[in-house]
C-alpha cells in the first residue's frame, strides 16, 4: 500500500485533471488572475492612447505657409521661359489671402513672358493685317501690341485678383498628375470653368469666366469701332478662355514631356557607352552588417 501511494503522488501532480476554473500554463497565464497588467509589465494588453490631432493653424500661421508655397510657385516655368506661377501640384495647398492673390497677379503681369507673348501675337496680327484700322508700320504694331497685352492685363487683374478675392476662389490651376491621359486632359480643360474655393470645396470658376468677359468689354475702349459689337466682345472673352484651356493642357502634361525627354537622353547615352538601354548595373556586393547566425 505504501508503494502504491508513493507512485500515485507524482502522477497526480502531473495530471491535467484539475478544477475546471483553474487556469493552466497552457492557456498562457503565468501570473495570478487578479494581478493588474501594469504590475506584470504586460503593457501591450492595454490599448495605447489615441494621438491628439494637430491643432488648427492660426490665421497668421496659415498666411505664412501660403506665402512660402506661393514663393515656390513663382519660380515655375515651362521651357525655362513660359511663366506658370498660377499653377500648383500640391492638392492640399493652403488658400491664398486677398493680398497674396494680388501679389500673384502682379508677379505674373510684370514677368517678361506676357510681354514676349504679346509681341509675338502682335506680329502675327500685323502680318495677317488683323484689325486693319490700326494700320501698318511701327505705329500699327505698337497698337496691336498694346491691345494684346491690355487683354492679358485687364482679364487677369479682374479674374485672378479682384473677382477671385471677392468670390473667395483660388486663381491657381491644380495639376492632376496621375490617371489616364484622357481624364487628365478633361481635368485640364475644366480648369477654366471649375476651380477650388478658399474653403476647400470645388465649384464653378465664376471669377475666371466673368473676368474674361469683363476684360473683353473694357477692351472696347481701345479696340476699333468694328470690334465693339456684342458678338465681337463675347467672342474675345471666350477666345481668352480657350487660350487658358490650351495653357492648362501644356502645364498638365509638361512633366510627362520632361520625363520622356530625360529617358530618351539616358537611353542615347547608354547606347553610346555600349550598354544596352534595358540593362541595369549589377548591385555592388556589400559586407554583412552582422555575423551570420
């Protein structure tokens, strides 16, 4: 009997047949049930406190950030000549204040690019004898140049500065930069009639459309009598809008053109060096950062 009791004691100590409510080591509980997790060091069992959201920017902070973004945009060009200051690729760009909208307009209007564009358009008009009342020669060219630049200045002053401030609309074009070519082309075309507002929503671009039409009406002051009809005035206003669409298309796809040109140049240099354009150099062998285990 003593021998039986001695053998039964270790077997009962290893038996899993304990009380149903008792935790076992197999259940992963190595500490008493009522011990707080903080006392056991198991901080992972408690959810981490949610991070506090960033406080909204003050008006002064928002103005400073918008100014920084605006100064970066004022260095943008296409072909190193065409100024694209009214463009941003940042979909979360901070809205501009009224003063910054006027600053953006004057920066664009005083840039050499609109003067160069006006000189080219005036030369084309004179070669085609457009607006024959202006005549030919230096005087005729000067009138055509003044009319061309005046259209640009007045339309942009009203649309991108005055009305954009009054109607709280963003005068900048927001590059899409992704998606199919068709969707991007439609996006660029809609930029003249659809814009972002200062409150972050999107809606009709009233300031641009009304600005173009108002500028065309004011231009009747210096256009010949034959161009002062209602039809001619509306036609000039929509002509400026169409020019804006062409400019938006160029701006939207210009980064793609640059990347394509860079890729072709890289392929050309690779062929000249005797390296196939699709070949990639083998990665250099690096010493292991730690001994193998």
